[in-house]
C-alpha cells in the first residue's frame, strides 16, 4: 500500500513541478527505486512538498498563481485519502454512527480501548478537513477563489496538528500496550493537507498591482 501511495505522490510531484524543473522531478522518481521499501513513502512525500515549494518561489502576486489543473491534482492528492478516511471512521463498518452500547463496552473493557474510542470520536470531527479541503480546492479549480479568511485556514491546519499531538501524547500514556505511532501516516494525512491549505491561503491573498500599473485601488 505504501508503495502505491509513494508512486501516486511522485506522479503528482512530476505534474506540479514547473516545466524548467521537470528533469529534477524525473531524477527524484528514478532514485526512488534505489531506496529501501520502508523509506519510499517518506521520500515521495518530501519530493511532493519540494515540488509544491517550487511553485511558490516564482509566483508574483500580480500574476495568475497556478494552473487550475495543478490545484485539482494537489487537492485530490492531499484531501482525497483524508476524505475516504473520514467517511470510514464516520460511516464505515466500525464507524462512529454504528456505535452501540455493546461496541462501547468492547472498547472500554479492552486495555487502552478508551483512548481508541476517544480518538475515533474526535476523528469524525477533525477529519472533516478532508471533504472541506476538497471542496475548497475544487472551488479554486472552478472559480479561482482561494482561502481569503486566514483565521479559518489556520483553524483547519491547527485542528489537524492538535489532533496529532494529542493522539501522540495520549497514546503513549493511555493507549494499548502494543500501540505505536505511525510517522508515515502522519506525514501523508497531515503534512500534505497542511501544505495545500497554506497554498490556498496564499492564493486567497489580494493580488498586488503589476509593475508600472498606476491605477489606484478603490477605497
């Protein structure tokens, strides 16, 4: 599964990378084959984030920021898996809406089960970043509108990282004995959505006048 996700991220990185840096993207993709299987997902995530950063560098605020197709790829790649995860923890076979008194007793009677139940309940709210981010990304694709409300953007980012931090600390203190923190999932489900939310916030900033443009802003 990790290999499949890594392949998707590397393909997305190649599409997001500016044309003059495509050779670099191909080299990074080729180098993946030389890495151990356990390191490929982290490498692919790093390549994808570096590709997004390349998009930030040359973007003057008075010019069209990115192709809408690029944002489509970013949004689906970052928020698609999170949306699927939200649907599963909310409506899936063992999701929140299917909890019964028997299910709850199963959690609470299991060592560390209360922690797992708490994280499940919180995930149904926090993972809403998936469908919300997907909507905001597709809104940019359709209408060219980023996230203008910076407080809202930071709230989306903060909620995910607060959930991650709480889950990490509480997991070590109250989680099951065999509980282990999964850094790869954290990178995939936190870093990528964070990068795209920040990108949408950047795209939501008012455009600056072009050099030589003497027109005054209204008001």
